[in-house]
C-alpha cells in the first residue's frame, strides 16, 4: 500500500506515529467520507444507507476519478471529515435552490453520507 495523503494537509499514516512508550506504538487513524449506493439509477434520490459499507462509494475530490478506496481522500481527523461533509451538504442545498433541474439524487447522497475511520473492519471487503 502506498503512502496515504490526507485531504486536510496532514502527513501520511505511515510517517505519523506516536513515540513508543513502554515498547508500544500507536498508529493514527485517517477518515474516509463515504457515500451510500444508489438503489436504482432510474429512480433518482433512492439511496440505501443500510447497504454494507463494501457497496458504498469513497469520496474523492477529483470529479474524473473513480469513487474507489484507491482514489479516496483520507482526512486526518473525524472533525475534518465531518467539516467537508457539512460543506458538501451546504453546496448541494444551495445548488438545489438555484438550478432548474432535479437535485433529489445529489441531496439524498449527501444527506446519507457518513465518515468512517480508515481502520473500520467493515472495509475489509473492499
């Protein structure tokens, strides 16, 4: 696995370790912003927040990139992840009031998005 780059400018996980105390080392955990799967693309706005995490999409800042774990942004803290989530929700809500087309699908994705730690055991299937 290559070095993880934090979206909030932090160091990668491998270089960010606490000094060993009593022979133990503690690795810091990053955070992923996850988007729920769309139930059926023919019906916008229907997402499945109960689907296993292995079916969810990883947020990445590059619109052209695939929403996979390999391309995912890694946030240095839960707070940074949640701040980005709140920012994205506000953008979608603002767009929904301005644009002249249906934003139901985008709103549903962001309303159900979550932040999870990079060491979450539910990610083992990805």
